[in-house]
């Protein structure tokens, strides 16, 4: 049972994996997950790791919504999250930051995705 009620459903689109030469291996995948979405601005820190770079750059950004998923959700920073609200409007989000909230025993009980 989830810590929060998960009444919304989002579609996760994952790009195809690439090998070390940049060639696509496999095909893009699409799957659905139940979540809870809370709209509202929140200040967060985004880090960018460029391939081959010697440093990690970080900047403060404002997220437009927070998504909460039950337990450990397999969401990556490169995924595209598609949400259709109650009025039928489709919104495409890209994750800014992914936080894993752990319980007393050390297991992930909630995954927070800032978009």
C-alpha cells in the first residue's frame, strides 16, 4: 500500500539505449505508472554532467510540479513524462531532479520527481 494515494496515471517514454559510439541499441519503450501530481513552484538544484567533462555544473531552477511514485520507481533523468489531466490537456514534462525518500529500514518508500 502506498504512503500517499496515487490517483493519477502518467506515461513514461524512454529513449533507446546507445552504445559507447552513440549508435542506438534496442528500441524506445513506453510504460504507464500510477503517481500523485502536485502543481506548484519549488526551488531545486539541477546538476548537469556532460560526457567527457571534468567538472559537474549545477544551477538553481524552479520546478513546476512534483510527482510522487510508490517505492523505487525506475525513472531516469532522460525520460519524458506525459500527463493528461482531468480536462483532457496533455502536458509533457522532463525530470529536473529525482529524490528517493527512504524509510527507517533504509528501503525506498517514495520516489519524488521534480519536473
